[in-house]
């Protein structure tokens, strides 16, 4: 109540002094200076309009802000808003929020200097002004617009916004006029718009993270199923071959069962680790290939060139196995003469390139499969390494297919010899 009283009193005193100055000038005019009633009448009407305008301003401030204090009564509003994005993103968000203001008339946006200037039309909050164009207050100040100055100060992954909303009039005019809380309204509207946009961005990020986590869980689930369900035909055929060999060649049967045990041991899922190493995956693939060499005989040749230091490279489990199985099933098995499978690894430019190649049928539509295995390999690479890993499948020369995994060399793990 006291703040409201002093606010009205301040405006009244300022206008009384202005009217007193005008009365002095009027009294010094020749011919008409001796007539007092025009200046007295104009002064009384002006004071009535000033007090009425001040009371209207107080009522609107209380209605919009819910309180009356120095900050809400001021014609000029300042806000300091922290946006949790880097300065460029914060500027784009601020610029969009300002452009969405009602009655926005002109926006000057300078992205390099991180500044936005704008002019906003001031609404006639309660319709036409009292007395229309005969209102003496309009003779002095007219109907000024509001203006906005916003600056983004870069921080550490944040942008600090300094927002100023004020009348398009000099600061001294605040002694004589009120803005009907329009600048307070503009400042609050921009603050709300920024908060809403930050919230939408955060919800979008959370939704993307949740979707990525769901995709990763589905991939891990498929991988666990792949671990738990070793291909039945391969297992049955291997056991059947071992059973036959026990009668004709017990030594080879024992060798086959040893490789099968090694393969199964490496195929069991690990509950502690989601990632494997190139060394562990190579052992699994070689156990698989050794079993097939016993079954296929001289039709299958294997050449391995993987340097020992690269065997600690982190690799999603079953990924190398998928490429080796593709080379056998779609490249060499359908071919009467069989062929060779090459497995090699090389380090270059911060990446490790792991290639599985064969000299089989190549891109033959009858034996090329559905491509689901390679699609899963690419998806698992994306989930494990983002955009830092890739899979390339090309024709091998003079025959066959070469599939190359490129993974970051910076991911290394101690090699286990268990």
C-alpha cells in the first residue's frame, strides 16, 4: 500500500512541477497571459488523467504480477536468464522466442555478436485513451512503442541471456508516464517461451536417449539369444560327424570335439561384459573354422594374419563370427571346389580394420542371403561406437567377397588367456 501511494505521489509531483512551469510560461505571454482559467482547467484535467493512469497501472501490475513492488512497477524490466546450451543454440532459441511475441514490429538479429534488437507495438490495454486526441498526456509523449535488447554471453556449454524490455522513450520520461505493465508482460513472456523451448529440447533428448536405450536393449537381447541358441544344424552336423569319426578315425573325432568345446565355451554369453575383444572373437571363429575343415577336408583353407597387439581391440561379440559364417555359407559351401577364408587385421589412422574375405561365389543372388546379418552388424556398430565405426562389403579379386570392419583403435582391453 505504501509503495502504491508513493508511486502515485511521485508521478503527481512530477506533473505538478511540469504544470507549474507551463503556468509560468503562460503568464509571461503577451495579451493572453493575464487569463488564468485555461491553464488552471488544463492543469486540473491533466492531474486527473495522471492519477487515473497511475491507479490503472497499479491495478494492471497487481493483476499480471500478483504483487506490487519496485521491480513490478518499473517501466524498464531486466532479466538474467541462463540457458543450458552453447551460445549459438541459446541465441537461436532466444531469437525465436522474441519473434513469436504479439505485436512484434521489427527485429534486428546479429548472430555473430549474439545480439537481438526489436520493437514491439504497445497495446491499448483498455481500449481508446480517455479524451482521444484531446488528451494532454498524448500531446507530451504520444503513444510510444516498447523496445527489446537481448544479449547472449557465452559460458562453458551455456549461454547467459541479458534481457532488457523498456519504453521507446528516454529514461527521464518514466517520471511522467507509465507503460501499463506492458514491458513486464513482454519480459515474462520471453522468459516463459525460453523455459518452454528448453523443456521441449530436454524432453526430446530424453526421448531420443530412451529410444536409443531401448534399441540397445533389443540388440543385446537378440545377441543373448544368438549366444544361447547355437545354430542347431551346425551343432547336429558336427556331432554326427564326430560320431562317424569315432569309428573310422578316433583321433580326428577327438580333435573335432575339442574344437567344438572351444567354440561352445566362447559362445556362452557373459553376464559381466557387453563387449568382447578381437582376440576372443578370433578364437571362437578359428574353432568354428577348424570344425569345418575337418568336415570339408581340403575344400576349406584358412589364412589368419592378426598381429598380437591388435587382439586387445574391443569388438562387439559374435560380430567376427557373423562375417566368417557368411563367407562359408554364401561363398564357399555352395562351391564344389571350396576355397579359402582370410582373416586379417591392420591398424591405420587411429582405426583397426578387420577383414574377412573369401574366394567363393561372390555376390550371387542365389547364395547372397537376406542381408539381415550384415544389417545387424551395422546397427550394433552404431550402438557401440556411434559414428566412429563402419562396415564395408565389396567384391574380392578375382572372386568372392571381402567384408571389412573399421573400429576405433583407442578402445583397448587387457587380453585374457583364460
